[in-house]
């Protein structure tokens, strides 16, 4: 009786193994580019024919290989990158598995020409159709040139599964651009069917971004940079106007290796907070430099996946760094009207609008009439609309990011009121309330429009988060406590969130079946509306929990701010409008409300001139 389990022939095993590494022409291009970069190349050229199905050729001017090395290089698990287990624990090169060239030799007609810089003659190695190794000596260009002909010629089933030439070429170009973006100091060229398609000279990251995307791309980006002893984060994030409805423009490089990390992507998405609507994806190019001992890139043969030793801490650090970078720029959208017919005319956001770091001059200004001295608001004035001020530093100030892996230090909560020492009698060029709904104000470049409800909602949202964190509840006791009978559902939800409501300033007693007594409320609630507001908060919290699956703290802050804010239709005095604007731009995110709606927009004087036909 013959055995059923057999060891596969070597040539068949090689073809199966090759399928994990070389899945399509793009896979081969990626592996060859990584080898060229590891070879210390300063110039890399890629030549493609028939989307890589007929020919893939990658030339580099790197260190080259000796005759012995080039022969060994096409064998399985042959590599110069690592030699011990300790090397595997701290990978510093892009390639290391020793599988790429042997996999290519199994499914293509492989040819390697190489010559070291110090040698006068080089080596040619070729795998012919029979699988035999052919070796020759000759004079070649310094460096290495690898050619792959007739990809999957001996595995026709794999070849049949390749997509159209246009699709395969797109994948190759994407990989080429990622490698180019990750190594801007290397000169890259790309030829398709002998036509030069891309030529990226060596330079800075900014130069490379302009070459790959657009000459004015940097105007739509915000720089990111933060260094610690543990890791460095630098690169660029797109302004909110650059949000896309599809994935694909999130570029993450770990120690200059392009990788995919759901954790880092989510950290960036979280930092954009309410800028993102469902289906939006921010543009970013981020480089994370970290000791290789703290990451694992040996997760998958493609080397795209990565695992961090301290994922939670790195996640928190990236969120903080991105939020800090967003906070250094004025991101109020600059709007212009389209030239479409009136019935479909909409406001369109200008994507490539340049802004300078720490420049917040294009906002409503409070100019003084006479003396440069400013006086504090009285307590009565401050309490007029908002009761108490949020202890939030202005957007323009850059705060250092805490080292994510050092010992936690106690911090003193600093209460500042210097920002609010404006005299309410100061001259204000132009401010008016439109239909008791919007606030219109003159700014340096034109007109600013603010939605009063969502502006106050943003202020109260951040105030609520601070109260939840501080856990120092302050409640205004009612002269006549209110007794309310709730339905069982609301009663149960209220009991679940009672601790959070107490931190915000609610003082609620439970009396009998489904009956509560409101003894005290937060100072943001208008007298007489206590019951209405509490019920609205409970209902909003329940809806958010069911439809949006929000984190509990975020949910209660959003529910609270939505139903305690001033409403559309509430008339505001000039003094109240000034207070609202002042406090709005003291928040950490004055551009969108907690639910993602825009708070403020700008319309430029140029746009007004264009609409009125003015030429000067």
C-alpha cells in the first residue's frame, strides 16, 4: 500500500512559494525597488513593457555584487541583510526574507547584470527556459540591473488571473510613487514601453511631493513634526479641504518603509475629529522613525503589515501630534461661488489656499477706540451668556507634546482669563446678527459668517469634556426642586449616565418607581427649562448610542452641548455676539461642531468684487 502523503518536487514547491511573494507585476517591482534602495543607490530606473507582463527591468547605481554573491542571491532564503536571530529582531533594511529573487526565478526568465564600483569587470547571471543557470563575465554599468521577462510564463493559470494592462500599470505606478516618496534623496525614473513617464530628481520631501502630486500641493498641506527619545513623527497632513471619499492617499512610512497600519490610520482619523463625515478619508504623508527593536515588520511576506510593541502609547502620541499640527493653522474654509446656474449654485471650498503657521489674523478683531489699555469683563458680563469660561488655550499657541512613554507627572490646571480682557465698548468694524441665526463680521480679507448655535455648541462641548475630566462638579441648586415621572426606558438610561451628569453639574435624586427629583442643574441651563433639557439629553444620548456607537464620555458631552446651547432664533446683543466669537476662537477646534457641521466660513472681497463685476 503506497503512502498518500508525499514531499512535493522542488520546482513545484518553488512555484507555490513564489505565489506568496510575487502575486502580480507590481509585487516584483516592489521587491526590486527595495533591493535597489538597500544597495545604497542614488539613482534608480524602472522600465516596464506591457504592464510588466513582458518585461520588468530595474537598474540601480548601488554597490553591486561579486560573482559569488550574485549566484547565491537567486537561491532560496539567500540574503545579505540578516544573519542571526538578533538581526531579525531589529530589521533596518527594506528586504530581509531572502525570498524575492528565488521566487522571481521560479516564475520568470530572470537576468541579473551587476558590477561593483571597485571591479573592472562584472557578472551576468541568467535563468533560461529550461531552468538552467547561465553565467557570463562582461563589462557593465556600475551597480545592478535585474530583468524579468514573461512573468508567469510557466504558470499560465496565474497569468490568466492578471487584470488588464491599464489596471496592472496603475498598481505598478502606485508602488513606484510610494518608494519615491519614502526616499526623496534618490533620483527615480520610470519608463513605460520606452517612454519616460516620471523623472523625480533627488531633493527634499517637499520637492518630491510637488513632483508626484502637484506644484501647489504644499499649499493644501500642514507640516507635522515632533521628536522624542522614543520615536519621531514628521511629514504632512492634508487640510480639511483635501478630504477624499475614497481610501488610497494615506501614506505611512515606518523607518522609511511603506507600511499599512490600521492603528495609525485610526489615530489620524481621530485627530481630525469632527472634520470627517462618514466616508471621508484625510490625506497624509507621515514618517515614523523608531528603534527597530520596538516594531515587528516580519508579519507577512509582503512586509506591508506592522506591529508595534507599545501600540496604545503610539496611538495616543500620534493623535496628540496631529491635533497639535491642526491647531497651529487657521482652517476656516475660504468659500467662493461656482459659476453654475442659480438654481444649483453652491458654495465651493478652495482646496489650495495657502495659510501660514500661527497666522490667525484673518479673524474678527476687537479694535480699541482710544487707549491701548484693556479692562477685564465683570462677572456679570461673563455670566451673561456662558456663565463660566472654558480654560482652553488659544489655537495659535504651540504646546509641547508629552513623551508617551515617560512616567506620568501631575499637572496643575491653569486658569487663564487674559484672553478675555477685551473692553466691550471697543470699536468693532462690523458685526450683525442675521435672522437671529448667523453672525456676520468683517475680517481682513472679507466677510466671516458664524452659525451661532453650533458655535456655542462647540464651546459647551469642550467645557463639558473639561468638567468630566476634572471631576469637580458645581451645581446651582433650584429654589423649587422639580419632580418628574419618567418612562421605564428613560429612567434606566438616566441611572446609567447619572455619574457623568453629576460631574457636569446635575444633582438628581431618585424617589419612588421611575420618579426623580431635579435638585440642582449646571449653570448653562436657562431657568425654567431644566426638565426639557434633561429629557432631550437622555433622548440624544440614547440615539447616539444606538446609531453612532460613541464612547460614553464623548456621547454625554455631545448630548449636553447640543441641548444647552443657544438656539437658532435666539436674539443676541452685540455684547453677547462678541463674547461668543471670543470664546469660539479660544476652543481647540473652532471650525466644526461636535457633530461635524461647519461653524464658520469666509467669503473674500475678491469674490464679492467678481459677483458685482468690479475690476479694481
